[in-house]
């Protein structure tokens, strides 16, 4: 997985995916989630996650503050955009993971 950041606080992840395969995006919903442990001292916050086709940048779906959601890959590359609710919150993070069903 590769990511880049922008001045607005959004991050973009590029995933290798299999077209037609369903994937789940799951938020790690607490600082002590079994899937993620906060060792940074940062504040855990909610965020907005959008999923795009990596070939033509068509938005597949967008969600916020859910515990999980699914999407079906439309090409061999998928872009995931993570955006914080507040761009003024500098010491915070959003944690999530993606897996195929």
C-alpha cells in the first residue's frame, strides 16, 4: 500500500485489487481496538473515507463514522481517500484496514 499526503490533511492510499472482488473497509473504532493500538499519544477521531477506481478516478462509494462498509473493485487499482472532519485538528488520526471478503 502506498500513500501520499496533501496540505489539507487528506491521505490517499493506492491498493492492488482484483476487479469484481468485494472488499471491506473497517474503522478501528477506539484507541484500544484489538486491530490497532494508539502508541502515538495522538487523539483518535472519526474521518470520511472515499473509494475510487484507480484507472479513471470514478468514485465508487464514500462513508463516514461507520464501523465498516464494503465495495466491489472496478479495476486492478483502487484509491482510498481519508479526510479528517476538521483540518485544524493537527494531533489526531484515523485508523482503518481493508480486506477481501
